[in-house]
């Protein structure tokens, strides 16, 4: 949020006219870590989608706050949450890793998802018709939280290139380290007008930062407001109340293959 609003050159292209899609990944290598009974009650969607990941979408999609106080920031986030369409079955793929039903506290025939891939739409002038994709799960190859903002491709190849260049992107890694990266192209040495993909990276590392709960307790901006919580539950509740297929996937993979049908061109698999 800071990076966007502190750099105003973003605003001319931070919309559906320039951005093709946004992918948000929150994955974990471990299993349920002894929380089987709790996970049986919430699943992946209730555990992290309706709170953490919808909040990330709100921060990406919100308008400029009218003031510097935490209430003006929360107000803009809530506006986004209220404009997100409620999920429908065609926008969701649920998965469960092989072996989950043998975890302590888990029902032998559990239909709880440990993986979810979802597609969201925001009905606003800025974002109408542009998809926000979310993928989260247990027993995946890496533990990471990462956002990939993919811009639209140039309409024509550049000079000697046959194919249009790959799209530019911004990559925001939120955990385990903080990284902001710009994916772009630069000309390779020589006379031919052809390029290569490069990534410009800024990484922030600090040994004296507060742990997440210390930061949360000290900053009201990080708290969800009551109407924002209600709006987030409204987005996911219909899908929680709808029986849906559950696809099994092998541990240490990127989830069930059925998730690929949600997104043209494939998911961005974050590295460790």
C-alpha cells in the first residue's frame, strides 16, 4: 500500500486498462501442525481467505485514503470489500492433501479443504471485469506469501522480435522476507533489436523488526473493522454453504490439477 501511494506514477496504470490480472499466493509446506480439530471447523477458506487474503486484495485495489489516520485507510479497504462479488462455484476449486484424514482431530471422511484456488471480481470503475486470483494451501512446495501484478502485453513485437514481449509485472513478497521486484525487458548486446527478461529487485531485511503480533497490537490500521469483517464473510459465505467437489492432491505439489482451469496461462509458482 505504501509503495503504491508513495509513487504516484503508478496511478495512471493501476487499473483494468493496464493490468491483465493479479495473483496472490499464500502457501505452507507443513501440514496442519496439530490443529486438525480447529481446521475441521474452518478449512482453508475460513482460515485465511476471508480475512488475510481478502485484506491483501483490499490493499491492492483501494483508492487513495482521504487522510493519514487509520480510520481513513480502513474506510477505503471496506469500500473494496463491499464491491467484491460473492463467490460462485465456477470461481472456486477445493483440494485436500493425501493423508490429511489421518491427522489428529480430523474426521475419517472429512470433506474439509486444505487447498483453495479462487477467482474474485471487484465491481468498481477501476477494476470491473479484471480477475484477482488467490491460491492457498497446506503441504505445498514452499511457505510464502507473494503477490504478482501482471500488466497487459504490448500489442506489437519490437523490431526484430517475432513474438510480443512477455508482460511486465510487479512482484511483492510479503513473507518470509519483504521483496519488491519489477519484471521488465532490456535489449541484449548486439545489433539485433531483441530483448531478455530481467527482474529488478529491492529486498528489505532487518534483524530488529517486531514479530507479527507485536506489530498488530501496536497499529490500529492492521485491525479489520466490523463492517469489513461482515463484508468479507458475505463474499465467501455462499460458497461455504454450497456442497462442492473436493480434489485430492499429493503433498509437496502445487495442489490439484483442476485448479489450472481457473486461470488462463497458468499460475505463478513462487520460489522458496
